[in-house]
C-alpha cells in the first residue's frame, strides 16, 4: 500500500465520518428547536422527536409552526430558505452515505447507483473527490445554524452543498 493511498484512505474516512457527525448535529439541533416550538418540557423530549420522526417530517413540521410559535427573543429566520438549506444538506449527506467507495489501482473511486432515472438504472462512477468532502464542513455548519437568521450564509451554504454534491467524484468514465 502506497503512502498516498494510506493518506487518501485516512482523509476519505475522516471526511465521510465528519459529514455524518455534522449532519447528525443538524438533525439534533432541529429536534431541540421542535421540542421548544411544541412546548415540550422534559429533558428527553428532543430524543423522542429524533426517534419518532424522519428528518423530512421534522423539517416539514418545523417549517409549518416556526413563525407561529418561536419565542420572541429568537432571531427571525427565513423559513423558506432554511427549509431549502436543510433539504440540501440531507441530499448531500445521502449522496455521500449511499455511495460505494472503493479502491482500484491505488486510487479511491465513488460509485452512485440510482433507479430513479427515466431510463431506469443509472450508475455514476469516477475518482473520489476527497477535497470536496473535506470542504463540506463549513456549509454544513452554516445549515446547522439556520435558525440564527443569517440568510447570506445559508444561501452560500446551499449553493456550495449543491456544487459539492455534483463534484463528489470526477465525471470520467472508467475503461
């Protein structure tokens, strides 16, 4: 195993792990906010929300009740923009987690298969873009902080995550 492959393997593993942890923090924060909006008082209520609802259900419910129930001392957040950013973060995480990452000739590759294409099975394959994975931390943190009302940061984070989702691997066909 070459030194470059060892380094790339460590970077890839750390980056994917960080994305998973960053996304979990987004979802946990969302659950905490929902617990407050729903008037739940028990310490474990955010855990109940985490366990009982899918991520999309949490985002949908939060989007529906946020303006009606947020405490007066909370910042004003653009809920439409926040919703879009939260769903973009989920899409990015899903593209990372539901990909197949493998080594071929001392190079890391990413394969993403989908049956949702109009032509049926679609398989995207290319050299893994580890730098793209590493750079995702900042926009994921901006999405985590959606409730702070920093629309400019949220717009940039949404844009960056969409770009990163498209650049998870180099779009070269394998021979």
